[in-house]
C-alpha cells in the first residue's frame, strides 16, 4: 500500500538541505517530523560546509560587517586654523624669536668649545721655545703594503686597510716620554682601540731631524704596540734636546 504524502515508505533517511530536519520512519507510527538537532543526528553524507557557513566568515542576512577601528581613524585632516592678523603677527614674532634664540645658543656652544680647545693648547708642552706649536693638529700619512697609517700631532694615530673599511684608533696623545736629556724626541699615544683578548692599542712616535715634516715609517714590534718614525726640522737644532731639559728645570 503506498504511503501517505510526506510519509516515507522505506527506512532511508532524507535530510532537507540546510533546514536541519530529516524524515525517518516514526517509531510510534504517527509519521510526525522531528528536528535532527534534537536527536543530535546529521546525515553523514550531508556536506558540513552548508551547515557551517556562518562559522567560516559568512555574514547572515540582516547583519552588517563591522568596520575596523583603523578605518575610523583614517579621517580627513582638520582644516588649518585661521587666525586674525593681530594674532598671526604675534605667532610669527614668537617663532622668529625662538629661531634667533636657537642660533645664539648654537654660537655660544661653539665659542665654549673653542675656549676649551685653546685652554688645552695653553696647557700642552710644545717643547723648548714652543718649537712644536706649529705641528699641533697637523696630520701625516704613511702607506705600507697593507695599511694606511695616519698621525695627527697632539691628537691621535689611526690605521685603516687599503682595501677599505673604518679606521682603527692606535692611541690618543698623552705626553712626551723621551729619555733624560732628549725628552722631546718621543711622543706617547695611548688609550686606543682594545685588541681582542689583549691590551688597548698604543703608539710611540720617535722624532728625528729632517728637512721636512714627514711620517717616515710604521711598525708593530709587539702585539697592539706600534712604533712610528717622524722627521721634522724642529729637532735639527744641535742643542734642542739639552735646551728642552733646561726648559723643564725652569
């Protein structure tokens, strides 16, 4: 006997797509519909994409997508405030005064720096009758097969590779360390860049008489200890060394 309309005639389960209902042979024989959710049953052949579309970012009808907060922040800039002529004149005058103050402050700092440099020079030992004063700040270079050495009198000594790269500090000016009777024949530069697992680099500059100011040679007799030879007319006076020591005694 054929089943009534809406009543299945076999044991197969039919699921109405997307509705969450199935039609199964009733256990009581009354042929009523039952929600699949209530029994916790879902046809294993039913694609889960249709049931979980809301979980995958789809927006249900009637719901509006939230606008990210960043988009709210991207608002058009506020129009520039327009001041009356009197107020704008005061603003311009204040800006000009601030600029003049900054320029004056910069000039004062530069003057103070120059004063400090002059005070340092006044305290330096330029030898007998100040014979080395003209060499203060003068720089000279010497190049060997691998490096370029630079000596700046009363300042610092450096080394850089001929292939490029930054300079290595071989020491800052410290003092005269010549032997008794010839104090002004050796200059000591120390507090240079520290060697790997070693001491800070230092340099001893030995001065000798020459027709010109020239950095003659550079060697490294000990690890991180450098020796430079420098010739200068300032030491060509036969009595320069003795005069230097007498100058110290005075």
